[in-house]
C-alpha cells in the first residue's frame, strides 16, 4: 500500500461568516476547500495568530468549508469573536474519516461531536441510506444543526442531561433501546471517549460494526510528534476515526490519554 | 551472480548491532514505548532513538509548533517530554523490539547530563545520545554544543558515569563542526551524530508575523541534506569514532551519500512524514538495490569512500 503524504503547509484563509449554531456553539464559514473530497472526521489545524493552533474537524466542505466549534477555552473563544474578513491559518486536512457502509446506519453524537458526523450524514443521505441519529446534549438548546437535520428529514432521537428535551439522561440508554428495536448495519459516533467506550461494548454485544472519532491533545497533526499517541497509533494520522476492532485491542481507549508533556493521565 | 538476499547491510556502532543502518531520529514518534515499538516492527528501523528527555516534565512551546515548507519541515516543539522518572515504562516497552534503544537526553550542565544518562541506562537504554544541538530551547542544546571545551567536559562526565556507549548529536550551526566532533572524541565519546536541525523562520505574509509560536524553529528535511553530508564528510576527516549521519534522508540514495561521506549508520526523522512509518524498510531496500546494481556486497565497502577519492 502506497503512502499518501498529507501536505502540512500553512495557508491563510478568510472568514466569510460567523453564525450561532446552538448554545455556546458557533459555525465559521471559511474561504477554503480541501483538495480532495472530505470525509467526516477528517480535520484541519487552525492557527489563531498570537493565540494558539488547534485541531478542528470540518462540519462541511462544498464551495466553502465550515468549522463548528464549542467555546471551551481561549482559542475557541477568540474564534467565536471573529468577523467576516478576519484571517486564520489552516493546515490539512489530515487523518482518516468515517466510511459509512451498509444500508441502515445509526449515528450517535455526544454534544459538539455532531460536527464531524455531519459530512458523513450528508453523504450517506445522498447515497440513499437509512439514517437514525441519536444526540446527547447538556440541554435542548445545545443541539447543533437542528434546522438542517430537520429539513433533511433525519430521524433524530434526543437525550439531555437536564431533561429539557427527549430522554433525561445518557444517550447510551437511548441507544440501548434503539438497538433492541432496530436492525443496524453500522454505528458511527463522535463524542466523549467514555461514551464511545460504552458504545463499543454495546456494538460488540449486538455484533454491529462501529467507527469512533477520537480526540487527543495534538501538536503536529501530521503523524510525527507522538503527542496524540494511543497505544502506538497516532490519532492524527492513523485516526481520528478508528474501527471497533482496532479500538478493542487498545489498552488506553476509554481509560487514559497523554498530557502536553507526554505523561499518561486517566480520563 | 549476487542475489538481493546476499546484500549485507548489517552495521555496528560502538558494539550496537543493527540489522540495517537506519535509525529513528530523536523527536519523531519517540515519546511512547509503543510508538517506538511500532517504528521497529512495522517500520523496519535498525535502531531507535527516543525523544529527548530531561530531568523534569516539560510541555514545550505552544502551537503552532511545526509546519511544512517547500523543501523541508520547520519545528519548534521546545523539548516537551514527561521527565526521566516517567520514562522507564516507555523504555521497557521499546526494548521488546529487540533493536538497540538509544536514550536521548538534554540538560544544562555536565552533572545533570550524567545524572540523566545514569537514569536512562538504568531504565534499560543500550546507548545514550546527548542532545547538544536543539536550536530552539533557551539554555539547552546548541547553546552548549557550540563550545568544544564544554562539549568535551559534558561527554567526559557522562562517559565516566555510565557503562554504555555515549553519542553526541551536533549542530551544523558552528564555524567548524569537525572541531566539535574532535572534542567528543577527546572526551571519550563513542560516536558522533550529525546533524541536528538548522535555525530558521517562516513568516505568513497575510498575517505579517512568524508562523511558529516560538517564531524561530529548526529546519529539517531535504533542504538540509547537503549541509549534513558536508558535515559528515568534514567530521570523517578528523575523527576515528563512528559517525551517524542525519538530515534530509528520504531515499536509499540519500542514505548512501551520507555513508559515502563517512557515516556508519543514518537516522531518519522528517522522512517519516514524507514516506510513512515504513520509510526504514523502503530505504533499506533501496540501499540493497543500489549495492546490487553497483557491485557492493557489504555496507562497509561504501563507508567513507568519497573522502579518499
């Protein structure tokens, strides 16, 4: 198998729009598209000059691209204040994305984890697949892409921490019910790793293939520095989307990650 | 007729036996035992050099810490590492590869270097590489590695403190790298590693500012290969201890340039980005292909030949 060299040059790109998406979540539209067709889960490194550079998955890529971001720290807060005409740096896209296979697909998003699933959901619908989407969020107002998903006619099941909408509690409980009643060919998920570790158990129990998109602290994003290491695999290059078989063989999945110095720390 | 299987590319550096002359360079995938293991098993490296480890945990410089340029990579990671205490488990895992493990260390004094080297040896490393050449961390690296008296003192202190071979990785950013290599030899060092990255900068015109958060970084990759080959050539004329060549090696022919300049083995770092983790297998195969085509049967026959012609 040949090695595909993912170029890591920096490009300055212009912000075209900054739209609120849900509570504490916004979408930036940028004047840039990837060279090849984007798979959901593939990501870019976003440079906020003078602040930081962070990995960010693309929530769409057509004639422009979008980044859907939750405000969690200085970098994302700064991005949230950006206006049309402002410039950011971009490297990528990097990594391996979701590959929806089979006819009846169950997508599961934890919070802003819906963002990297969106391109996969859109592609799956274009291919005429049956789509069920379970979303777990803090509250009903924190669910991103609600209008778009509704207009696409997607079957959405909701779980909220505060019970303001849908099932009160974990999305995994909702998924257990769905698995009992449905016949799914594949599960595709992105969200907190503890949630995905539980979903991997459920998928294995029900003998359904699963793909999970992981998150780790990243320095290089291009597979060489080792800061996002999980059992010798680089989340940035070998992932961020991994299949269930690979994850089942990893000691660190759902248990530990590395801090900025490379020390192992628990979740 | 010589068949490919008869091409002997085994090499030995200060008693460390390698099935092929390619080593993983420090700073690339060397932070965890499992990634090191993978570079040997899946990648085919003949030896592994760990990330540079210091006495305490360090988070390194902020992002951006690296970017690709037209002819190389520019990085300023800033020596992030978990500290020597937490590194024992990683060395132990890496040892399962059954290839030599070379522990890279950085410090700001001869005694700290010796202390770290003893700890690294205790963790199970087969040799030590002294990072005397990091170009972008204040108080470390090239700031100490440019002075032959300091270099000799560090090497001597470390060699006296441990029983395993000691290599020193040198910077090309000195007027006469061979004189620094000579200081390594005088200090009792068992080998010289040349070269580390060269100080560089990349400015994003649209932003009007340097891209790296540290502003200045180390340039690696194809851009610095001629500098490395020249450095190895000059060092080979001055010292008798083995030389490990590094800087911009992507292909077997690149490696052979270093070997013909006088290197007994080579290291590959940025090449992992350009050709993937199995670049070590690819380069080894390409060296064998070259040897078959040009009637060499032993790697030894090529070492340093450019220096005597």
